[in-house]
C-alpha cells in the first residue's frame, strides 16, 4: 500500500471483517477511517505544508495499525501495545470508549512517532512537525462527535458526559495534547537512536503499561465503566455502524 486510497480500501475490509466476526477491534478501525478520510480531503485541498509528504506520513502511520491487525489475525505477535488492545476486544465488560482509547493509545503514543521519523528518513524532523500536529488535531476534533454517537446507544454514558463538565478525559480523550507531545518527543529520540529496535521495544513497554491502566483502572473508575458497559446493549455490528456516523453529523 502506497496511497491513501489503498489504505481506506483496506480499512473498509477490516471494518467489514469486524462486523462479520463481531469483533470490537472494529470500533477503532471505524474512528481511524474517519481520520484518514479527513486527511485525504485535506491533501486534496492542498492544506498541508507538503501534501505528498503528508500522504507518505499517513500511509506509513496507517500501515502500522493495519500490519499489527494482520499479524494478530495470523496468530503472530504485534507490538505489546497492540496485542493488549486486540486481546481486550474479547472483553465484553469494557466500554466502547475504553476500546477506542486503547487503539488511540497504541497508535498515537507508539506508532505516530515511528511513522514521522521514517517519513523523514530520520532527519530534519522539525520540517514535519506542523503536519504531525495536524493528525492529532483531526483526532481531537472527532472526540465530541464520538461522544454524541456513543450517547445514542449508551444511555448512562449520555448522562455522565454533561456531569463531567469538561473533566471526562478518562472517559473520552485521554488528553490528545499530552499524547501528541509525548509522541513528538519519542519521534525525535527514536530518529536519533542508534539501536532503533531497542528504542521501539522500550517505548512499547511504557505504552503497554498505559494500556493496562485503561483495561484495569482504579476501583471507582472500573465501577463506573462497568455500569456504562451494561447499558451499551447494542450488538457489536450495530455499534460499529453507529460509529460510522462519526464526522457525518
């Protein structure tokens, strides 16, 4: 895959597979497809500092999720961050938002920094910083619409969102800004590292710990999440279909 069109086609295949297999991995795949389409539209409108380079970044970035999905599907070992995310998809007691957060955690905190460094051939990363940040802006913009869509099939989540009054990072956003800053710092560190495989492994270990915290938060948050999950009564394919409306409302 070398073009965004090919990436979108592959994401469509993954989403269809997840619907057929009732796999909650499809929740993140749907959200990420919307991000990819948004970036493609921006490239078509020449919104970026270097539009061909932005497409290269987007393809490398997306392939890390797609390759991890394919490896896991074949019984192979992806990065630990993705392994935990994919295995968590089998847990019916996690909320839709937890599944989305797990995907965002692995993809932004680990994959984005690697993709940015590889796009620039590990040199002059400052030239790509603005476009790097744009990807995170797109993700952040989709958060509010994600809340709206989840509220349509999760009554308790709908009640909790207004009560949170902007403080519901753990439920919705896990702080895109903080993740972006960490990803950029890692990207520069990774680009300058002599032992790149070890650099990825060390970062992956740290991000996997964050994933563990999302899967097993403290008792109070776990109780709230369990209550929310009990109200998310729709089938996995139906929830995926609802999430496909992200960005369309």
